[in-house]
């Protein structure tokens, strides 16, 4: 098993992706694929944005 480095995303990127998910124009899977992240991550960022609003 190889050990890789984790990707660190900026707060602005997380907010942008989270807001995209909140708008609901695209599915979470479409957004995740577009930005190269896992759908679960998009859902977590969406929840974080909603909690801060």
C-alpha cells in the first residue's frame, strides 16, 4: 500500500463548490466530477456553507 499526500483545498474553492451544490443546477456527482473531488466531499462542503449562512 502506498502512502500519498492529501490534497489541500482553499477555503474559497470549498465555498465555491459548496455554493454550486446549494444552487442545485447540477447534481452532486456532476459537480464532484467537474472539480475532481469525491461526491461525499462536495456534500460536506455544502453542509459547511449552509451552517455558516
